[in-house]
C-alpha cells in the first residue's frame, strides 16, 4: 500500500498495514518499555487497531522511537494508520550547531530548535557560546565577560566588503547571555527529548569579546579593544600569560560542570598569529616552552584545555585546524574545511565528525542569491544536502568506523531573528537528519515527495522554512 504518512528521516524498516487505531489520546495509549532483546541503538514501534507499543534497547533508542511516534500521530487526527517499524541510526552523533554569539537566541527560541531537532531524531546540539562578537555564558568570578563581552554597540549592515570607511552600521546595540541556571535548565529540557548539549568555548582565537571585557587576557593589555561589530576573523587572540591560563582553567571547569556531556568543544579554528608575532611576551614564552615557531603556541592552548577537561572526565572536540599540533588520542575532530580532512583525521586514529562546509553550512544560500535573503555566500540546496557525497573515497574500514557523526552548522552573522535561523535551517536540516540517520537511500525525487508530505508537520510545530520550489 502507498505510505499513508511521510516520515523524515525514513526509518530502516516501515511496514504499513490495513486498519487504523482509533484514539484521541495516542500518547496515553502508547506502551513503552526497555528490552534486552534489542541492541542498544535499536527501537521497535508497532501500531495496531488495539493500540501502540514501543520497545527499545536503551533510553536513547526509546527517545528515537518516541520521536518517530510523534511524527506519526501529529496530524493523523483520531485515526492512526497501523504500522510496524524497526529502526536504528547509522551515526551516534547526529548534530546541529547553533551560533548564539553573532546573534543571541533566547532560551525559548533554543528550546524550539531542540523540539525540531528531536522531531528529526537528531541527538546533539552544539552551542557555539563565545566568539569575537559576543560572550554568552555566565562565568562566576568574571562578571565583565557578560556585562561587557556580552554586548556590542552596533552591528555591520550587509557583507564586510570594500574599504572600512564604506561600511554601514545599524546603530543598534545587540546583547544577551545565559546564566548557568538557565543553561542547566536547557540541558534538562534537551535531555528529556533525547538530545545532548555540547558547549563550545572557542579558543585561543575568536576571543575578542573576552579580551574586550578583560584586556589582560589579550596580548597587549594596554590596548582596549571593543566587542567586535563586524564579521571576519579577529587578530585579537588570547595572550600567553599565567593569568590567561588561570582564566581558561576557571572557564572550562565551570562549563564542564554545567553541561553533563562527556565532551567540551574548544574551537581551535581560525587563530591568526600576528599578535603573537609582535608580542615580546609570546616570544619569551615560546622559548621557555621550547617551541621554534609562533604557530606552535596554539598547540599549548589545546593541550592545556585538554588537560583541564580530562580532570573533569571530559574529552575535547575541536575544529580540524587543531590537527596541526600534537593531540590527546581521545580528541574528536570536527572537520569543517576540506573533506580530505576526514581522511587525515581518521588516518591519525581520531574519531571525527563530518561538518564539511561544502554540504553542512546552513548559513550559505539555499537557492538563487538574487531571490534569497542576504547570506554569507556559497550555495547549498536541500538537494545538495540530500545527495552529497559526505565521505572522501578510499577510506579503510578502520577509518570509516572512526566517522562518528554528521552535523549541520547554523552560523548566525546574517540571521538576527529566530525566524531567519529557522528559514536557513529548514528544510535542509530535514535532509541532514536523513543522512545522519542513514535512512535507506532514495532518489532525490522520492525524497522530495516525502519531504513535501513532511513540511505540514513543521507548520503544525510552528517552524518556519524555505518552501520547496
Ligand atoms: C568555522 O567555520 N570557522 C569553524
């Protein structure tokens, strides 16, 4: 029979049958239980005229099953079609990243994204909490991080192109931050929906907001910089004094305590060396540390962060630039630059997450830029996400087994409102979820038709999206 209901991601095995379950309270009629008869990642869901039953090999798989059930009952009215589903994911890490630094999102807006992720059986929210344009997490003992670093006076309008004298600013302050209590609440909200929140403290670059708050954290404490009001990469990176490392220990220790996830993301991307080149202190420290090149200083930060976090039983995750230095064996690489990085990282034995900008950066245009709201550039259509070759050729089985996940990225330079974030996220996130889940492969046309059937569900959840062409 034709599928009466469009499911995204498509479960591994779905067998629809005749008959309906007549109910006005499907959640009350769902029986739920853990079982040792299923592998930990697997769930089995069956709906018959008599009722619905969900069993799973773990709490995580139970959450996946509940989220599939949610898709089936949303919009089914009082007559739910009968079905037998057996299902498990390909990747353990099915992530979405959200940049709350460039534009702050309220707790309730983040909760809406979490709800939408759960609906698609995504299970990791990577919160990019700090960057040059705003520090968004309360750190006890450093009130200026959020008082000063959490607010910028104005924001560049449009792209950062041409001479600085030609740039236009909106003249409107932008700010916001989360208290530790709010973040703990968000962690619990996500956990109940099967989602782990992984925080990112981007270091040692992308730190201008922190340096604006505490100039001693920079390379030239006598110089007062502001929170960055334009995009691009800032030269104002962390300095190398003991005070800076004490600061990092405090920040990472507190962040590790807020988020129970076994990982903390430490950034590591795009760290210019120009200030270290010019700083006498950085050169002195380099010699003390036995380094020969300024570029090696970043490795000291990575190792320091890894040591602090290991003390809190956490592993580091970092963007692929960190491959340029020696790393703890249990580092997880988040590969955003070239797909070849997946090969390099796994050849060195690191667990790796596919976050390649070519296919997973949802700040790129999703259709003809002439007809779309301003975006960073590039073009990644929903079809691209669905059909992309995500892994490079000629990986060994060992390397393939080290690819633990797929993640979409929502950088927020050009998305000042939650509505704009959702527009950029959907429906590309639906296609990404399908890839991360490892749903049975279909043609683009088949997926597009299923997606068309799925989009009214986003309407029902109040989620905005770019309509299909
Ligand atoms: C990145 O896009 N800089 C990770």
